């Protein structure tokens, strides 16, 4: 049998101090919550070389056809040999076209321009800005006359994850769903005093968090999109909207408060970062850095989730006791979940899915098993935390009937939650922190999915099922899950089934008393990040084992520690800090960045994952000063990005803006959604 697929100075993380202060509560400056003695990815493995053949023989993955499509092998199928990827380390690809299909555009050069820079031959428009009215009765945006009532009817702040869904029966219209991750009050309010926020400012911030649903209209001859104000499907969910708690932990005493003695109803959703779009037409939204909103934490579980013992930055606890854990110790347990929203039903109550576990959810993108059960892959965005998946026990029903929709809204409440344990297959001595390839020419290995809980049954000694769901990080600690370098967005390829995990960075790796380099995390002081590629055994997403390798090690291509799946490095764009990811129909992975440490603004990149140009990476756009690129949506003829926190630079304020985007000098800086298209009407990159 052939071998298994050759799988393959500033503020920490590259962000301004202002961004870290308001987005994640200065997580990089806090004590690392994970103090377990679990292995780090690729730690020393006794007899690694002699075990290589066993691991490879055990891991059977997709066989790629010449066209780059995938043949799926079911669990009972015979063992299939795996064809090697084109472009494996050491090979010399022989490109025969001007670029991978879908990436045939002139790469944007790194820059620090205060605008969205796109390739020649492409056009763009701002689809919707923070504060634009989307609900009936909402006023036009006026930053000097803003109110909580007005904001609750307007597009929220700091757009992140985006989903663009079809709208049947309304020609040229689609449904845009957006997360609103966090607020930066210094850039929202003139004369803001962080030590003494007013109730009005706090209530506006509550209304600026959450989710937006807004119907958008296409322009006939371009890719331009515009919001349809007051459409019946338009909706705002905020920090005070009602959400249902569902799944095996619903009703648990750990989720009960004085305001909700049932443990089944929560007000609000917070710090929604990336998410996912389900095959049954709903959207998933990950609650990420929720810890920063809660004051006066005291328990060991509070500490494991990064909740501080003092007052919060925004001082919300002064205006609502639920944010003061000294008064409501269980309130924080009601955040850190994946939220499911039905954007086609404006009267539905969104649901927090406890079966998917509680941690700093960066994303949740499903794929289906051969028999139609959804599997959701999820990252916990923290230095040295874990990577998870959930396998539903129910099959999806096809169609849009009422019965099918009601059934599919139960899919994420029953199943098994797993955490990943990775091992490398090269000796630890080969990893000196420089990013040098090991002697076998690839960063790779194998892994297992460790079950944590199924329904009301716990698989973790010493923890009940409810405890596993509410304190999922502790469950991962107990079973020996592998610590990773900030696993953020996760995306399964619709072409091959392989799963791509963005590991954004970890500048603490290799510091005194902390983990050093290993096979999955080969660089100390890892400021640029990497992308891990995972292939499930038998290409069965419900399986209990996988093979993995590093697909991309980010940074300046001239740096010998970088790696682009063997593609010639002189022909790729520099990239730093991969964050959100998405696929196009050609099988290319699109990567948005957060915290570029290469002297350029953040941007959006496309990289080929298949064929002779595997590893070819090209920059498609950059975003304005201080901004982060979020939520990419890649359609045949349109790309959408969420331009988050423009102008968020140290020392900036409403009075002293660091950016004039999107509306020019004299206008307040506003996070916005941008659409990009080819001026000739053709497909993107073709």
C-alpha cells in the first residue's frame, strides 16, 4: 500500500492596544486560562518513526480524481489507497495556466492605504454601514443624536461573520445575515469617558451588539448590493433580545438565575464572531470573548474561562446586575454557545445549542455524513486551547416543508461532542522553533476524536453531562486534548471533505515556562499563524480518527520558515494571521486576516487547495487603516467582506479619527459591509 496522503514588535497578535482592549478584554495580557498539563500539538512521541506506517495505514482518506473532485468511501467500504496531493514538499509544480481557476486576477500589493484596495478590473460598493436603518420606524443615523431605540432598528456595530442566502420569489434579492461582535465606545461616542459611561451609552452599546438580518437587492449590470429597508424579513437581535436555551444542558441548575429560574431563557447574545450556514437554511453564530463582559468572577471555572475578578472595561455591571457575577454567578454560563437563527422566520426565537459545548466559539460550519447527519467543526479561540466537533444523531430532512424545517431545527440538540488529540510523526528533536521542515519533508501526523458527552451521558470521568457542556474546556483538560495556537475559523471543503483550521498566532509559544515548537506548531513566538488541513478516516466526518498536516505556514515568503504546500514561494503573496475562511466553487480557500505583522493592512486572500497549483496564494483586497477583514462570502460573481473596526488605532477617538473610511473627512468612521465584483460582469478570478 502506498503511504497515506502527505497531508499536509507590536501589541501581541499585531493588533492595536485599542482593539485588544475592546474586542477581547486584553486576552493576550491575561494569564493563559489553560493550566492543564495536556500535550501540545506534536509533542515528543516515543518511537515516532517506527509508528509512521501504522498511523498511515490506519488513516484512509478521500481519493482525489484527476478533476479534483472526491470519491467518498463509506465506513464499510474497502481500504482505499490515497493519491498524493500535487505540490507536496520537494516537488516542482508545472503550472499550465495563468493561475488557478478562480484566482486569475492581478494580486493586490501589500499597502497601508486608507481604503478598500481591489484588483484592476474590479468594482466595489459599501452595501451597508453601521447605523443604517433596516427596520420600519428606525431613524436615519446621526452619531450625535443616537439612542438605544434607534440603534435597535439600525444595522449593528463591528460586523463580522456574513451569510448571504437565497430569497425565493423575489428576483435579484438575497438575505444578508451579519454578526456584530463588539462595540468600541471610544470610536462611537464623542467625549466618551471610559471610567464613567452613561446609561444611555451602555444601552446603545447593548443594542449595537448581536445580529442583523437584512434583505439586499442586486443591481442588474454589476455586483452592487443595496439594503431593502423595512423588508418583512429584516430583523435585529441585540444584547437584550430573548434567546432560548436548548439541548441536553437546557434547564440545568448551572444555567439558572434569579431572572430565569428555568435555565431556558437568556437575554442577548454577545461577542458573535464567525459562524456558519447550515444545509437546511439557518445560520450559526459563535459567542466568542464573552468573558470580558462579566465582573467579579471568583470560581475556578470563571478563571478557566478568562473571567476577571474586578470591574469590566465597559462597566455594564453598574447598570444590570446580571453582569456582576457576585450577584448572579450563573449568568456567564449562559454565554459562550453557538446560536442558531432562522433568517426566514422573523418571529422565531434564536436558540443557544448546548450540545455543541461552551467555550470561546470562533466558528461553526457543518457538513453532512453520507447518511445525512450534520457534523459541526468548532475552534476555541484562545492560546493553547482546543479544537472540537459535534456529530448529530439525527438525519436532515430535505425540502422546505413546515415539517422538514421543524425537524431540522432539532438536529443540533442531539448527538456526541468530541475534542481533538493530535500527534506528530517526526521526533520532537527536529523542531527547534525556526519552522524548519522535518526530515520527512512535511509537518503531519494523525489524530483521534475523544468523546466528551452524548446526550445525558458523560464520557469524562468525574463530570456529569451537564458539567461537560457548561464547562467544556475543563472536560477537554481532563481527557488530554491537544493545545493549539488559537484555533479560529474552521471550514470543510465542499469539494473534498477535508477540513481547514485557521490557527491565527500564538506569540507565547516558546516563552519561559510555556510550550515550545512542535510539529503542528513549528515556530516559537508564532506571530504569523498557520492553517492545518485535516482528513477524516474513510472521509467519514462521523469517524473517530483523522490524518492532519500543515497546509500553509504564514508569513513573508522570503522567510525560510514559511510554507505554501510546496508551491514556489516567489510566486505567492505575503500573508499573516489567518482568521476567517471560506470556499469558492472551484475548491479555493479564501482567507481573511486579523493582525497582519508584515507592515501592511489586513486583507483577503485566495489559495488553491487542489491540482498542480495547490498552495498558490494571491491577495484579493486590503482594508482601511486599523481595520480587520471579516466574514468573507465568495459567490461566482461577487465577494463580500465585513470591514470591522476601521480606524481602531491607539490614540484615535471620534474627535481624532485615524481613518476617514468609508465616507471621507468630517464623517464618523463606520464599520461596513463591502461587495466586490468584476466590472465586465464575469465570474470572480476566471
